[in-house]
C-alpha cells in the first residue's frame, strides 16, 4: 500500500512538473495552450479555464501540453495564427520545448536541498559506537562513546582521517588519545593486518544525521544535480560505445525501487524522486523522435536552414518514434517483470 501510494505521488509530481514547465514557458512567450494533460489515453476528468482544457487521462506514464498550431493533422489548419506555436520565433519554441526538462532538473535541485537541509544526510564522526570482540581495540581498553582526539600527536577531525592512519599502520604500535567522560585518556594499540594487509583495530564509528542551512542545502542541491547529470551523460556515452552494459529500467523497476526507498523513510523517497527527476529531464532531451530533444533539433535545424522542415514529414517521424518508444517500454517492462519474478 505504501509503495503504491508513494509511486503514484512521485510519478504524478515528476510528470506534472515537466508539463508545467512547457505550460508556463508557452504562456510566457504568448503561445496558446489548448490542453494540459496528465496521462495518456482515454479521458477520465477535465475542466476548462479560458482557452485551456486541463485533463486527467487513464495511462499515468506521461503527459502532454497541446499548443495551438503544434502537431496539426493532415489538411487541418488553424483559423488564425494568433498564439500559434509554429509562428513563434525559433528561440521561443526551443525555450518552450526545453522548459519541461529544465523544470525536472530544477525540481531535483529543490528536492536534494530538502534532503540536505530538512531530512539530513548520514555522517560518521570520530566517536566509537561499538568495540568488536577479540580485536586489538578491545584488549587496549577502548570503549563505546570514546571520542578520538589524536593519533601519534596528530589531531583527528574526521573518521576518514582516523581510518587512514590505522590502515597504514599494520603491526605498528599507535598512541591514541581519546575523550571519555570529559577526561582525556591515552591508549596504546597495535593494528592487526587484514587479508589485504591493512591495519584494523576493531572499532565501529558512530553515525549522526547532519543537516545543512537552507542556503547551503540549495548550493549542494545544485552541485549534486550537476554531478548526477554528468554521470548519466558519461554512462550513456559508454553504453553507446559498448563500454557499459545496456541497463534500462521501466515503470516496474521504478516502482520496485520506490518500494525499497520507502522502507528507509521519507528522506530516502525524496532523494530517489530527485534522481528520477534528473533521469526524466535528461531522457527527454535525447534526440530521439517524439521526445523534446528531437523537437528541439528540428527547431534548431529550421534556424540554420532559414525554413522549417516539412510539418507532415516531421510529424510522421515523431509518430514512428512514439511507436518505437512504446514498443521499447513494453520490452523493458517485460524484462523487469521477469527479473523481479526470478529474484
């Protein structure tokens, strides 16, 4: 039940924010929006405000914004050119087409800012949470709650710094200063080498939840959104040249991942929603027929050529692309179901 509810909310949010981007950009540049729809297929509900119909449709795997003059049927003509998509300038149309993905990326920044500032992120600190039995730390007298202050006279400010010093000292006695009950205590311990030859003493760090100020959360949201974008683009490039496996996931896998994230709490769900929003934004900018990226390519080609591509030919290409995307979605969904059953 929780998985179903979370999936509906996340799918609705990602689709709604994407289409809202197209809608707001179209309104900004004076293009008439005939329909703002969440979902495809048969109409479930609708309402009208001025020239725009707001619709909810049966298949919740997407949505669309129908603009005046866009995707006209063969032989169909508008009564006038006022507010027509085709009569807008090249940069205006490119802006409207990009705005959907732009809103998805902006949503990711906001969601990640919430993660960093409201929900917080886990962080290990140089405080011992657990001392493992039959290990050097236990024999040396370390206790849970000890805060590591220094190793061999070097001040310790992070668990990573402590771990590095211990790892590099197998079979080498170390003098470690700790804070216990407001008193400083000096302990001596000799790290035991593990299978890789790295020093271990058998202590587990304490994990706390770190929350950043809102302004810093927004900054980190932007930075991490950019890093994820770069990682996705690099991975796509490796897939194209066969340096990475062809890993595609459909709605079934997404719902499965949402279910897993829900078990870890609302913060994990928000983080996953941010990642999915970035993926949706990047995917829609790919130059694949029927996607925004392909439509942007046609608009830019018009700007270079000085005249538009034949609308009938462009619409036919998008129609074929849409059919192929649906076929791909069916194949990916089938593979996802098989993997889930097999797992």
